[in-house]
C-alpha cells in the first residue's frame, strides 16, 4: 500500500504540473486545481480507510515504503510546480496555498496525521 500511495502522489504532482504548464487564467486555473485536489483527497482517504485496518507494525512498514518512493523520486519533479506557483502567489495567495497543499496531500491517507495537521478537513470528511 505504501508504494501505491507514493505512486499516486507522484501522479498527482505530474497532473498538477500539467495544469500549471497550460498557463490558464487564474479564474480557470482555480477550479481545475480544486478539482484535482478533491480527486486526490478521495484517493488518499480511501487508502487511509485501508490503512486504519493495519496493525502498528504494518503501518510503520507502509510508511517506510511510502518514504522510499518519495526519496527515490526525481528531486527536480517539483521545480516546474514551484516556478509556476511563486508568481501565482503574488496575485492570488489563496490559490497558491491550494497548490502548496498538494505537496502534503498524502496526509489524507494517515488519519491521525490529518486530524493533527488539518482537523477541519478531517471533520469535513467525517474522519473521527
């Protein structure tokens, strides 16, 4: 499961990069980014539900495999996102924050982490 979570995270960053490279006007980019984020929230929450069924040792192993995927990924994969997001932040700070939050979207697969870092999101999603 850790590998799948990591691979879906990489997919989410690639999709985000593709959207940003389109250089859409901000009023078109905002809903596209929000839709992308919601798509991946659903994916990672589904992983979180599976992860909740694991025992502590299995969760640790899952997290280690996920970390291995992160560290094995191309370190330059976020360069385009960062270069495109910075100017957006100058015009639309809220949209910039949504883009930046995509970098930690895997937190939705770890309900304890989500509840600590984003309790309002956990509540919105019915995660207790």
